[in-house]
């Protein structure tokens, strides 16, 4: 889901999506898989989400792609063997559920930071309930982008850029809580996410440090966004002789898949240009594609920001 709404409406949506969420610490010996997608947990038959399956596969160091190709009984045999090995080293797993579905599985070290906690921290840090935000939300991640219209600047007569803040979080281990700079291009509704050189702006879910440092991190990210404005202007004056070749090279550098790379090329065709700005814009425009997941879109906006950071003053 990708849309624009008031922050209070995003909070309502997240609350509704979280209505059946609960957490439970489960003895490792009480978990038995009957397939990659189904398990008995504490005597109850539970659906296993793909995300939870991937987390478990990473935990026991068995490629998820291998387990997905196995017949159900062979996949179950593999998983159950490694779970029995895991039980020799730990007593419990921290499990996150959505009703009758296992949505994530972690060790006891994991510190849960829910979307609603992050959104409430935004309100406590000065964001207004009726403030317009752009958001992306699915079962794996939430991205909230808040443009600051009073800081708008232009890169040409009819091309305005609005700086802002991007806050991303995952309740199921897909990414760390991240607070980053955001640049929103009004003419085509594109946005890029730029990592700033603050002390820490990405917080793994192993402590509550992210929530404790939230206002300070916000202020630091906002304070450093001026440099991104200058780089955007420079990118319009940086020639690129072979845009498609540059896009392919950058896609390989940042580990994008074929689907994302083709989306970026298609986006460049919509608004072609012989400079680095057009290349950056192709990554951020591609992020709008409805065929891409929230995670893929977020990744493309971050690649756009990473390419911008490579521009020299």
C-alpha cells in the first residue's frame, strides 16, 4: 500500500492492521514443522509466513531457496533436525504472531519496536496528527515520509524539491529502524531517501536506543540536508554519456534484481536526460511502480539517495 494521508490516518490504519498481533516466548522444543509453510507451535497448528520461514532458514544456516524447492516432508525433516540442534544451545524463541499465523521468529536478544510505537514517538517529537505524510505499508515494513513544504527549493523554474524526513521500520526483521533525509520532487511525485552522516540513524532491534535518541536524530538529519540540495543542483550539470550503461552498473553495485533494474530503465524512458539527475530520477520514479513491493520501492529510493551521495561538491 502506497498513498498520501494525514499522519493520524496512518496511525489508525496501523492500529487496525495490528489488531490480531501478539508475541509469545516459545520453548524451542515445542516447535515442530510439518512443511515450510506450516508448523505446530505449543500444540497449535500455525501458518508460517514467508518472512518467518526466511528468518528461520537464516537462523539454522539453510538456504531458504533450497527449502522452498524441497517436497514438504523433506523440508520439514530438514527444519526439524536443525531446530533440534538449536535446542541444544537455547531454550526459547521470541515469536511474533498475527492471529493464527507466525509472522516472525527471533532469539531472546530481539527488542520489539512496533510501528505504532514509532508513530507515537513522531507525535511526541513534534509531528502533527493532521500533517500530510506519504506512506508505504505492508506486512513487512512501514515507511513514513514527511515533506517540509516551508523548506522547498527549485532546481529549475518549474521543478521544485521539498526536503523532509523518512522514517522506516520493520516489525519482522526485514530492516532496522531508520531515520533519514528525504527529497520529494513535486513535478513527478518522486522521492529519494538519503543516508546522512549523523552519529547513528539506523537502529537494529536489539535495544530501545532508537526511541531514546529519536528527537536528537531527527534534528541532526534535518540539519545535514542542505548538502543534499547542493548535490541535486550539481547532478543536473553532471553529464552521462551512456545512461542505460550507468543504470545497469549502479544496479549491480547496489545489488538490485532484474525486475528493479528493468523498472529503472523504463522510468528513464519516461523522462530521459543526458545527466546524472536523470539517472537518479529514474531510480526514484521506478519506485512508484505498482508491481513492486514496499521493500523494493524503498530500496530504489535509497539507491537514488546513495547515488546522489556519490556526487562531488
